[in-house]
C-alpha cells in the first residue's frame, strides 16, 4: 500500500516527551511564582543597621520578577533541550524491538521464512509481539514445506499412471497382434486409480479451504453407514467389524465426516492381519467433545512410523503391495477434515499390534431448541 511520507514514530515520541517536560516545567515555575506572589509583599520598608525604618519603600515584587524571569527562561530552555535529547534517546531504546520486528517482517516478505527475531528480555508488549511473530513464521515455514512436499508427491503420483498409460499404448501400437482386451483392462485400472487420486486431491483441497456447509451430524450413524458399506471388503479379507458407542452429535459437514469415517474403517480393514483380523469402531461422548475411535489388529508399528502416516502419500511397509493400497491420502484427508472441524486427531500404536485412531470433535451446545456451534 502506497502512503505519503510522514514523521517517524521516534520523532513523534521525542516531541511528546519534550512537550510533556516543558509543560511540567512551566506548571512548576507557575506554581512557584504564584507562591511568591501570595507570600511576598508588593513593597517593603528599608531598614537600616540600627533596626530603624528609613524613609522610602523598596518594590519587592518587581525586583523579584527581574531576578526570577531570566532564570525561568533559562530553565525552560534547558528543559526543552534536555527533553529533545533525552526523548530521542529514550524513544530509540523503546522502539529498538519494533525495528527488529520490522526488519524480520521485511526478511520474511522477501521469502526467507527461517529467520527468527528471538527478542531477549522479560515479557512485555513488544516481546509478546515478537514471540507471536516467531510462532507464525514457524507455522508458515512448516506449512510451506508441507505444501512443497505435497506438490512434489502429487506430481509424482499423477505422473505414474500417465506414464503407465503411455507405455501400454506404445506397446499396443508396436504390436498390433497383441490382445486388445488385456490392454484395455489395464488402461481401465490405471485410469481408475488416476481418477481416484484426483478426487482425493480435490477432497483434500476442499477440506483445507473449509468451504462446506455445517449442519448437525451424529457420528454414531456415520460409523454404522461406513461399516455397512465396507462389510463386503471385510468379509473378503476375513476381518470382523465390531461397532459400539453412544449417540455422538456434533456440527459439521455430513459428506466430509462420512468420508473421514469411511477412510478410517477402510484403512483399518486393509492394513490388518492376513486373516482373522478385527476392527473396532466406537463412538463416545466426553466432557465438551465427542470422539470416534477406530482400532484394528495388525503388525506392530513404531511410534515414529505412526507419526508419519498422516502425511500425504505416506504408506506403511506393506501398503504398496496390497490390492487396496489406495493413493496414500487416506489419513491425510482424515487429518485435514478433522482440522477443518476444529478437532484433534490422535494415532497410537497398539501394544498387541495394529493402531488406534481417535478423532475428537467439538460437541454442540444446546440452548433451548437451538443447537449452537462452540
């Protein structure tokens, strides 16, 4: 934003300090002068050394004024100079943290997000501002790095099906006698995966932008709907689905929360034991929140591996080799939808193997017949 040049804040503070000092000095001198006018007589008799009045009257006030006025002017001049010099120094010391914050802002504006102010000293308004700015830069740097990784991974993931399609078409063109049905089936599978990846990216973007309508949603009903839809997959893989819990009302997008629940249950089924696995889906009501917990049996996972599973395109060790490997965005979408609903996502490895995923969302506040969002 273009602005006309103006006086610096330091100069304004200097004038303020000097002006305040001049006013205070003027008031003090005025008080002294009024005191003298009240208690010093206008005229006084001259007394000789023999304590006998002499003839004539001495003008006390006029003489006092002749002595007081020049000294008052000198004092005011000194206060003006002292106020300007001292105010300039004090204003510079007070605004030094603001200068560092301004320089850090310009550095960040030039694209360097790694710079931090780290203002030393005890807490005050400037240091709180500097700490908040440092925290914002840290979050922004992390977000930018995550977006760059996401863009690179998305490009790689989208390039793979296109490269496979091109290779299949090149083979078919080079060998006209090759079975066209086989090529078409493989192209269909590759194209289906590319469409799924694109839809997942669009869903992730929609959740990140929070561009959805909020309504009353019951997580327990979403859990039932998701498990019923995935029963055939569970039966095919020999996994038992168990659902339980209470009515868990919250406020959010029905479609996005259903996608969240479906992703969790699907992941729990696919990334399970080869046979005789189990998935537990539970909803619960807490003090001010509602929770959806999905647990499954499976291989032992380390906390380090679990902490990376919500990153886009991150997969466990066995995920790439399964026929339901997905596009690597399942838990990333869950994380994004949870954050868009002001909730928290917690992943914990189970001691017996598998993982426990808990989504905690704000519960609605009941005010008479109306449901309000916290």
